C-alpha cells in the first residue's frame, strides 16, 4: 500500500519580489539593503518619527513643522558619499526647499547641496554632488511651496564602499 506524505515544503519562493524589511531597528546589513542608513534623528517630529524615513516604505514618513527642521541619517561608518535620494511626502503637489549637509562626527556639518525638489513626484528624487567622505548626512528643510512642514517619506544614500584611509 502506498502512503502519501503531505509535504509542507512548497516550491521555492520567487526571487526578485522581496520587499524591504519594515522593522523598528534595522541591523547594519538590513539597513544597507533598505538604503544605507542605520539610524536617523531629527530636530523634532509630530508623531511621524525619524525612523520612518529610513524604513524602506513610502507609506511612512518623518514630519516636523517649521522652517529649518532637520533630519540626520547615520550610515554607521565613513563612506564616500555622492548622492542622496529623497522621497518627499506629497512631493508631487509641492516643492520643498532644502540643503544637504554631511559630517564625519555628527557635530560639524558641511553643506554639499542646496536646492528645491521638483514638486513632480512623491517617489525618490536623486540629488548628486562631488563625492565626499562622510558618516552622517543631514537634510535641513526650509518649508515648501504650501506650508512650513518638513515631511520626508524616505531618505537613502548612494555611497562607494568603505574608505580605506
Ligand atoms: Ca518611510
């Protein structure tokens, strides 16, 4: 008599459909997958906390009211940074004025970019600059074309491998 064993193992999961991990505290490896930032701090928030800006989800955001509000991301180590991608909350209906600054120690920052988002997309928009060694990247938001809110769905960095100096 034949017996049939129920197999719980299904066919191998399809690759290429992995979503970004959505967890409160990312390990360095996970964070690199999600956008290169291992933690985030900010000048304040309205309940939409800074970690929401580095969780890999465009459905969550960091928000704070007031021109000059800032969000700082930590890459966890010094890297050669050359671009920052930001997805602005409601970025398709308003343009945000902002500067990008970088730092080695999280205290002394140097500006590398100043400009205004396009106002055309709520998805990622890339801002590039000459490669610079840094561990921290800060975006300071000076309001938008509708109000004084700073609101970022996601911030990610593009960096070369760890500097060897
Ligand atoms: Ca998010």
